[in-house]
């Protein structure tokens, strides 16, 4: 996914910063990482408060295999399908990801 497409997806938040990382991209707003682009898929940050909402909407949690081939779940989720056709729904999920990023930043 190119940067212009990513910027459009997150436009409801305002300016974002996109940085290359781990063979993908990190997506930041106001210095907080709120999403990743991995293998042309955008994954939104979630936490204990928001993850159940992602799951209920049919999103899947991202996991990778570590050196021992064990799946390691990460706090990033796929975007629910209905968000791709509706900018208002996309804005809701993007805001939720940013709120999770803010909560993560406030943890000790």
C-alpha cells in the first residue's frame, strides 16, 4: 500500500507520519504508533478495552512466529471489512486505535 493511500485512510485524525520498520511501515499520529502496514495490510492498535470490539466486528489479531515457531500475538488487529466502504466507520476504528496508543503510552 502506498503512503498516499495510508494517509487517506487516516485522514480523519489529521497529519500522520509513516516510517519504514520490520519490512513494513509504522503509522504514527502525534508521536504515537497506532497502526502497522505488514504485507500490504493495515493493522490497527488495540488493547484490553478495544480488542473485544475489534473481535466482535470480525477483525483478526495479528500474530507472528518466533524462532521456535510459536505464534506470538501482537496488539494489532485487521480493519473490519465494513470500514473500507464507509469513511465514517473507518474514522471510528482509526480513532479507537489512536486512543489505544494513548493508553499504552500512559502505562508505566
